């Protein structure tokens, strides 16, 4: 294999291990290669979005946006292992998305059952004295809407083949079908409905010590080797710039990220292009 090919393979393997864990290739083969019916047909927009490198921008933006809900942030801070095991949380989230989007119906149903069981056990009280349960519908709804919005907006901006208006609505509909299985009541089913619903939750949002610490951790001191820091800074700037302006105003964006915001879109395109180049392609017919 030529040196460039070896570099590509090595970088792709390292990225997959970070995102999906040490058994990334085995999990990938199982999710996409196990025969059986799927929740989503091969041509559904949710597959297009979740298979695209723009998810790296959207995923980071979603974490930042979700953190602005004080109760949701308190639950994550106390129970998710985010501080002690950030890569483990990322791997669990990416696996859930992959299984429910591309896996068999049986595996997708089991993934939802596991998440619902975890949510049922997560209870607590915020520093402000608010009692919460992770299974509370308003919390589930906020997490769902923040993810759906950020994944879709990242794909609109950085996706290899951006969706049409009707396909964007269909993506929101696809995500709503999974959200309902998780216990989200009446999730938005169009992009316009999603944007309106998200805007309607703005009164519940405010920065907290936990959300500020999360933003600093994600944007200023991620657990990455030095060679990966510059691409990550570009990714982070793209994620921050993706957020609604009212959300950016609530986040303590580090100075170096603020400086990079003017280059956020070309930087985001460069990073997503690089991710596409190093990521191994799926086998022909995978996940059908």
C-alpha cells in the first residue's frame, strides 16, 4: 500500500475507534450486515444525514445546545459519565444512532428498550432544587429537538448532497418516529415545526456552572492528541457558528474559537471533506 493509502487507513481507523469504540469495525459489520427488516428504507433522508461526515459538526453543536437547558444539563452532569468518560458517552450515543438508523428492527427495538431503562433509573435534584427524572417528557423532547435541529442544519450546510425542502421535512419525520418510541410526546414533524418548537423553549434556557464547564471542556480542552487539535478547533468553530445566535450568546466561547468563527464555514467544509476521505466506505448493499 502506498504511503498516502497507509495514512488514510490509519487515520480512518483512529477516527472510528474514537467515535464507535475499540470494536468499531465489528459493530459496523453487525449493524449494517445483519439481514432483516429495518425501520428505515435505504432511500430515507435519515440514512442520508446520519451517514454523512457533517454529523461530526452537528453532534458537537447538539451537545452545546442541549447543555443550555439547566435540568437536562444537571442530569447529564450527574449521571452520564461525561466528565470521566467522554469518549464512552460519545460511543454509546453514536452506536444508538447507528443501530436505530441502519440496524435491524430487532436490534433497534432493543436499543430503545435499553435507553428507556436507563432513563427510568436516572433521577435527581438540580442545584436550584428542581427534582427531575430523565424520562420526563419535556426533557426527552428538548434533547430530541436539539439533536434533530443540529444534525439537520449541519447537513444543510456541510452535507455532501444536501436535502431538498421536502426531504428535510421527511428527515424530521423520520427522527420523530424514533423519538416517539423513546417516549417523546408529539414531536415536530417538519423543519418549520421543529424551528418553531425549539424557539418556544428559549424561555427555559440559561447558562449554568455545569453548562459553562461543559462548553469550556468541549471547546477549549478536549481530550485529544496534539495533531488532532487544529482540525478539532475548526470543527468546534463550525459547530458554534451553526447554533442560533441566541444560543451562542449563552455559551462562553473561548477566544481562539471566536477568532476562528469568521472562517467557520470554509473550516467546516475542510474538516468534513477530510473525514469523508479517511472514513472507510460501507460495503455495497449494507443495511438494506
